[in-house]
C-alpha cells in the first residue's frame, strides 16, 4: 500500500513537471503582446518615434493614442522624461525638440527642455 | 512480485498522465506565462502596423537608413515580409492623406526595402528637402538594447553599412496624353484645371489626378464637379510654386513646370493670376508603351512625354492665352 502511494506521488510529480514545462514553454495563448510590455529601451524608442511622427503630422490625438499604448497614466510626463533622457544621451537637438514640443502639447513643460521647443 | 511490477508501472503511468494534465491546465489557464520586457517582434499585428508607421515617421525626421534598418530588424522577420508589411502601411498612410514629408520618407524607405508600388512613385519623384545637419556636436546615438535576449546596443557606425542591392520595379507609364494646354486669365483663384476625355471626346469621371510640387503633393478625381463636365477636376495653386501633373496610374508626371503668372488686368487693384487648363486623352492602344524598369529611386528630374498627335482642330500643344471678360 505504501509502495503504491509512493508510485502515485512519483507519477503525479513526473507528469506535473512535464506539464508545467511544456505549458510555460509553449503557451496556449498568443505570445504576441501590446507595446505596454515592450522593454524599457524599446518603450523609450516608441516615445521618441511618436514625438517625431507628431512633428510631421501635428496630430495630437493620434500621438496620445500611440503613447497610451504604453500604458502610462501621465503621457506628458512620460514624454518630458524621455526628452531629458535624450538630452543626457546626447541625441541631436532636433530629436530633443520633437520630444519637447510633444511634451509641451501634452501640458508638460520642463526648464531643461524649454530651449529645445524651437529646435 | 512478478505481477506487482506491471501493476506499479500502470499506476505510475496513470498518475503521470493525471499530473501532466494538471500541469498543463495550471500552466495554460491558471497561471499562464506573462510577457514582460519584450521586443517589437512580439507585438500583435495591429501594434506592429503602428510600429511600422512610427519607423517611417522617424525615418522622415532622422533620414537615417541604418537606424531604420535596426528598428525593422527588431521585428525578426524575413526582410521580404517586413518590406511587404511596410509597403502596406505606407499605402495606407497615402490613402489616409498623411503629410507629404512623411509619405515621401515612407515611400523612400519602402523603395529602399525593395517594396516600391505604383502609388509611392509620385512621392519618390518629388524632390526631397535638403537635409540640414545639426551644428551641435553630438555623441553616438544609442538605440534600445533588447532584453531579455542579449543584443543590440546600437551605436551609429563610423562607416556606412553596405546597403542592399536595389532592384528596380516596373513603373507605370502614362496611359493618357496631353492634348491641350491652355493658359486662362480670368478673375478668381489661380487653378490647375484638368479635363480627361475618352477617344471620342467624352468626359471620363473617376480618373485620379496627381499634382506634385517641391514639398508636397495632392490628389483629386475627375467628375466631382459635374456642372463643369464629367471629366473635369481642378485645384487651386499658389504663386511662385512649380507644379507637375500626372494622370491615372502614371508614375511620371505628364506635364511639368506649371506656374501661375500675373495676367494683364484692366483694374490694377484686382490682379489676375493665370490658371492652366489641361486636356488629356488616352494613348491609342497601338502606341501604349510596355512597362520598363523605372527611374532611379529618387530621380532629380522626371521624364516628360512629348505627345505627337495628328492634326485635329481641337488639339493643340501650343500654350495659348485666353482672355475672358
């Protein structure tokens, strides 16, 4: 009886181990995801590209929609923060300018980005 | 003892099967794997389209092929598939009437990816604004590093990356000929007026007309002003800008160098600017040229067709001035 119980426990553990491994490696749902789960670096790039698109089309609603996909609550602050990061990274002033203008359009003005509003 | 072993094996296998099912149910439904810090390659198709639009817009601002290529490579798909997807996104942007600089950059990028289509050619043919480099010294431009898989910290290379070989795609040639080009002086805004007729001189509605100029392009369709004729369409033009006109699926302008000029006016207080009226008719089938590989991706000059027509009292190629009271 004791041996049978041990066999059952071993069998269950063995099967569960394989099941969990297979289930997590090959998930049943689509692994394809939303921009909100992009890595931080790619989210930063998303913000920069959104600002650049805004500099071309001037469509603030569209820019908002694109930024909202990243899931941040304060879009203006997110863009302003990216602008300051861009400044620290030494990106060209024209790129920083696009971020500064989008941030300002979203109501986020910072003293460090102010000089780039006209870039 | 001999009978116990097979029995134990059966018990083990049954237990393992139950454990396997339990493990799968847990991993798939109770606690499915969650994705964090993914790359653009994991984006769902709708977001992937947005990403491609953003890459195109960014290329318009940065004019940096290496950076654009890096971003597209992050989709981790075969280049041909990325090119096809990018071409679709570009065509959608053109249909939505996005700003000309963006469309031009997207068309250039699509062209560079080898995915040029007929609707893009009008943007490829338009002159590209001169890129003014920043005077401020900048450090190397860092692009995102991907996580969790080890890779790319991107730095702008000192030497240009070898570019893919450009394979020209066939360009649609005009199917219409300019049969009359008339300078019209009359009060009102200066316009380009287009009349598209069939072989019998009857107006043809629904023909797409592209007007391009140095930093823009516009598209309109004949027949939207039926009171002026079913093949008629017009567009207001500005002084000091030179326009080119392409009709239907033509990838190259049929008429170039159109400019409005002041007309003689009896009342100096009310200057009149000249309009251009252009009439087009289909090229006879025997004269229709077969498509040939097109011009370079960003031609500086676009070829102009010089129509040769038989004598006809209604067809003239010589600009004439019509003064309307």
